[in-house]
C-alpha cells in the first residue's frame, strides 16, 4: 500500500542449512500499487468514473513511487555490500564504522511512515 512504516523486516531461513533465521530488510511499498495507478489512469482516459478513494490512493502512489524505488535500490545495494563484507572478515573491521553509520540511518527511518515523506 501507500501507508504504514517505510521499512519491513522479514525472517528468512538460513543459507545452506544453517541454523536459525536471517532477518531481511525491505521497503514496505507494494509493486501492485503502481499497477493500480496505471489502471486508474487508463480507466479515466477511457472515460470511466473511478471512485475518489481509489483515485486518491493512485495519486499517493505516484507521488511516493520515485522515493520507494530509490529506497528499494539502496536497501538492495546495502544488503549485497553486507554479504560481500561478511565473506572477507579482514575487510569487516575496516568498514565497521561506515556500516554502523548506515545502520543508524536505517534505524532512524524505521520510525518514519510512508505518508509522511514530503517531495
């Protein structure tokens, strides 16, 4: 949807039979909401009346879309970087302070809600 917290944390099974679950950070923005926005645009172009609540949701999605895509790519890059750093323990010590800084920014964003983002 287009409301709720920016980030979602989900559990995943450990790799290659490892014990425990891994936590995965993701952006709480459903791709289906963009499909809704496109369909609303098409229906309006064809002359159909679309309920105002749906039009409003589609408009909200269009406003948040660039931010959501940017966040999704940033989280993906962060996750890949963390995986690569974990493969090289010697590098982990060198980038520990930078990683902590990024984690602090993510922690700050966890309290932020999607509808609060201002363009």
